C-alpha cells in the first residue's frame, strides 16, 4: 500500500513538473509541493523526487538559455521603431552637413557676425 502511494506521489510530481515547464512557471520546491499535494521535505527524503526536480531545473535552465533575447515586438511598435531609426539617420546626416559647413566657413566670418 505504501509503495503504491509512493508511486502515485512520484507520478503526480512528474506530471506537475511537466505542467510547470509547459506553462513557463519557475520550478521550485515550494510551488511544486503545493501543486503535487506533498510536503517540501518529501523532495529531500525521496531521492527519485529530488532527481526529478534537479532534471526539471536543468530543463528550465536550458529553455531559458534557448529563448534568451527572443522578444516578440508588436507590429505597430516595430513600425514606429523603423520610423524613428530613419529619423535618427536623417538628423545625423543633417548634423554632418552642418559640421562640414562649419568646418569650411572661415574663422573671420564668425568674428564679423559678432
């Protein structure tokens, strides 16, 4: 009877870990214990359960590394960013033209303006 209950608990833990990974929830003993209906100490006393948690943490780390830097930007924001980049390029070009003009203007011209 105890072995059957232990197997059931382990299977529940396995299922809950998969659910947490699929939903993108962070894997931690406290949340997992609550979802599986076991105590936190269960994971420290049961080596198989501890292994499942460690494997899940490694999977989670792999998933996070795999998706690092991948961000979905809505289309309207993407268009606005493109418009702003174009505006920046235009202003940089304009600034370059002013700098070029200023470098070609003789110093005495500025003295006359004062």
